C-alpha cells in the first residue's frame, strides 16, 4: 500500500529516489520521506503530504550522497504526521528503514525494545523493526564466516516478524550498501551498470534500466554499487533470474492527457487489441492461451468454476460468470477474495479456481489463492503486472498486457479483464456445445470490440456536458440487468471512489425492493438499457423512477426506442454481441464518473483514503 525505493550507485541518490517516489505515488500519498547516507550520517527529510511537499523539504537538505531510500505512505499504524512518515531511524542512529506492509507483532517487539533502552518517535509498526535490527546489530558484533553483520541483523530481525513487508534498510557503518527484503509486499530490483534500484514496482526503475529481478517472498537482497546477492531468510543462496521490462517510461507518462484516468480510458481500444493479440485459434473459432498449464482434456473435466477477486476485478468476475454460464453452460461461483479466504467454502474435486487481480499483489486475492491451493485446487490467475506475486504463485494464468495502469480507479485493466472473461467463456464453450460457426462469429465480435469502444469514446463531449448538469447531486443509483448489472456496480464504484458521491449499483428490477425509497428529484439514476429480452422490463423500472420524479440518464444501445419522457438524458452506444456488450457499456460510466469528478474539482488520480493496490488487510 506504500511505495518504496532505494538507490545505490554512482549518481546522486536523492533525485533518483524523488523521481521514483513520484512514479510510485499512486500506491499511497499521505506522506513521503527520504534518507540519504552522506557526511557520516543518515540525513532524513520527511513530511506529511504529497511527494511535491517532500521535494520542497528535500531542497533544504543539499542531498548529494549516492546511497539512499525513500517512501510514499498510505497510513496503517499511526496518523498522517511528519513523525509517522518513513524513513524511520533507530534510536541509536545507526539504521534507517522504509516499509510497505504491516508488522502485526510490533507491540510485543516494541515493549521488548523499550525494556532494552530503545526509544520511539512515532506510532508506527515500522519503527519497532528498525530498532530490532539495531538491537541485533549491537548484540552480535561478529558474524561467522565473514558474512555481513548488516545483512545478518536484518535477516535475524525478519525471522521475528509476523506480518508483511517490503523493506529497504540503510546502515550508517556500511555507507554504500542497502539491504532489502520482502514478504507478501512486492519488491523489484533494477539491475543497472554499477547501480541498483530496488522498488515496489518497475515504474520507479524503468527509466534507468529495463533489466529487473522480481524478488520472491522470504528473499533478501544485499546491494553495493558493484554487486548484489540474493539469499533467503534461511541463509540459502538464490540464483537471480534477470527479466526484461516490456514497456517503456512513456507508457507510464501522461503523454498530453490531464490525468492518468483520462489517458487510460482513451487507451482502451489499444489495450483491448494487446489483450487479445495472438489469442485466437488458427481456424478462427475459439480462444487460445499459452500459460494455463492445463491441457484441453484436463480443462474438459472441470465442471464448476470459482472466481475470486476484489473491487473492480470482482465485477469482472461477475461478468465472466454470466458469459460462462450463458455460453458454456458450466456453473460458476463468484466470491469476494476477502470472504473466501476465511469462510472455509466447500469446493468439490472438479472445481477450477480463478483469481483476477490487475496488480497481482492484492493481499486478499493472494490469500484466497493460497487458501484454494492449500486445499489442493489448481488456481489460474488473470493479472496485468508481470512477475507479480499472484502471477508467480498461480498454477497458470493469463497476462492482460495493457501496460501500466496508474490511475487509482481501474479502467483499461477492467475492460481487459472483461475481454479475457469473454474469451475464457468462448474457450470453454467451444469445448462443449458451441458450434464452429457460432464460435467463429463470437471471435469476429471480440475482434471488433476495439472499434466499438472507439465509437463509444466519441460520446465523450456529450457526456462531459451531461456531467456538468449532474455533478451537484449527492446520491446516484446505477441500474442494469444480467451482464450489465456488474457494469452498474462498476459505475457506482467508479463514481464514489473518485468524486465522493454516494452511489449504489443494483439490478434494475431489485430497485423497487428498497432503493426506490431514495428516489427524489435529487437522486439521479443511470440506467443501462440494451436491446433484447429485458428491454421492456428495464423501461418499466425507468417508468417507476420517473413516476417519483427521479432524473434518469439512460445508456442505450443503438436502435433502442425509449418511450418519450422516460429519460432526461440519453447516451447511445453501439449495438453489439453479448460478449462485447459489457465492455462497450463500461465506457460511458467511466467517462461520466471522470467528468463529474472534474466538475467537482476532486483529485481524479489520487482520491482520498485510497491507494492503487491494497497489500494490507
Ligand atoms: O489490483 P487488483 O485488481 O487486485 O485491485 C482490486 C481492487 O483494489 C481495485 O479494483 C479497486 O477496486 C479499484 N480502485 C477500482 O477502481
């Protein structure tokens, strides 16, 4: 939930760290800090507020050392104050530490350390670990076999930690070294030419080097400007696997857009093309995936699917459920990952589990996956971030290939998940009862999705005008049915997370069982109204709202004739194949939320209280 970055090499560390923190700011943005080892001391600048506040503070410090660490925080333990910002320095002044995660047993540690004379300046869990490292370092001045005393103190301390961490540590006695480690919080090492950057994700690294090592849980890396070594908590040596980042820094830039969310909304046609590239069979009648590690015969044995995820990814699971059940006729269950991990759900032998997570680091989704695996189930994952923990631990999976998604509100990653859900439905359906010609038609429909999204995006100026008229309202309902019910949920989530307007998503017909009580002229409803079986039923729901003076924005597919007066504003999207409809219908709800948020002057890319990936419980 926080972003960490450390640099050791020949350049000035502070500017590289500050640039990295700006790139990682989407992970947490309530306070920021950095520490540079220079002039025989650990020089720390830290402030509550955004990285820009830290940049001003750092200017007062004349940082010129070439070893340093920095942190951008999403508070867990302790309020948003300068003192609680990271880095934390041990009370003997020897160690500085940054941390992403939660030290669950910190209070026992703290009590023990206070007993030993260590003092504390903050309310954080992190400071306890920092002092524990200092304690072990002081206690054991000599390390057997000529090992590093710094590294061993960190290793020893981490063995006492219950919880999660991605950390980077500086030691005053080792002026050009960093020790970093991870457990359930991501950590990537950038391997440069006599310089190394360790960070929570590759966006803080990619402008310096494309070569990276994705560290695994329980691994520690020891960096000097000349070399690095990776070992485990049990002191075993690890041979590093150096990967190449496949995107460039321009993919993580605004490139002329005002916000990442805006950029990522408009990137969706390209993102969808990248998601489906090379994933249709040669005969053009089904989907194919390289990394499932499950052959067709094994897949054919599955008679039930379980999907787990959080937030928008959970909405994508609901759409996948609808499409798999409709086209493949295989039962699907969808669970919140945070519930599944604790509810001891009965799963039968032929159930295949899927987890969906853009970041591949969401702690609840990771825990759900581990629980399913503990029960002996095979788990497949849909992830965007290459090398993420979920991607690595899953038995197989599919990458989304949409490039970095930086806006906290998920947009292009979500529609890419919808596309993959539709492709999985096709893959399973073709193994069962779907004919060759229906499969071929389905494939053609999916291939047409990027163009349909381009068409839907052309409504942006009209939606911007509509947004101006509705931005003042405090409550919204989003209503849809069948495959568009999850899109109603997604619309409500988008709106509330970035504009702070209270919004609820409901199946349109369910609205009369309670939410209709909210309807007044001040509570608008956004209806998703496709052509088809339930069109007339949805129109009836709209009439019920109109009868109670509720304003209505209708998102309709081309060719739908609404009765006069039933909607105040109408947004038209192209008519399309049912597998593509949820993708196309998502575009207007994203744009509506984006423009309403602009109108209200809220921070689109960094909404209050949120962070991009939730790596703590
Ligand atoms: O990285 P993940 O896909 O696992 O993230 C899951 C949710 O935290 C995420 O979708 C969240 O709900 C977004 N802010 C929605 O816009």
